[in-house]
C-alpha cells in the first residue's frame, strides 16, 4: 500500500511538472513571436522611409494581433532628412499555472 501512495505522488508531481513545462514553452514561443513581429515592423518602417501611413497601418495590424505598438519618430539631421524611429511593442506574458500575467515591452530602433 505504501508503494502505491508513493507512486501516485510521483505521478502527480510529474503531471504538474509537465503542465508547467508546457506553459513555459508556450510563453517562450509567445515572446519569440513578439520579437519577430517587432523586427518585421522595423523592417517595414525602414523600407517605407518612415511613411506615416505605413506606421498607422502597422499600429492597426499590431492591435489586431493582440499587441500594442508605439512608434516615436525623431530627426537627428534635419538638413539631410535623416530620421530614426523608436519602436515599442507591448505584449502579454502569461503563465496560467503559476498565475503570472504581465505586460512586457520589447524595444527596437528603425534607422
């Protein structure tokens, strides 16, 4: 009888560990997808030469994908019309089993 209780306890711990690992892997995939999406937005902004219509479209697409996108454009050489843009992408970071739910931000620069 003692071994049955021990085996059952081990199985419960293994199942909990499995669910925790699946949750962590899922969060890792979400973070990777957010960073890849940010890189795509930066490339699109750079290729459009900081077109305001493209930036607005990127914000709409990010909202549809469940992200919040903030783009701040700056001139660093007005005579040569050189600009940079700071791109901030806010995404959800959630591990339901541990009851962790946060908003994380990833930043990048479009040149």
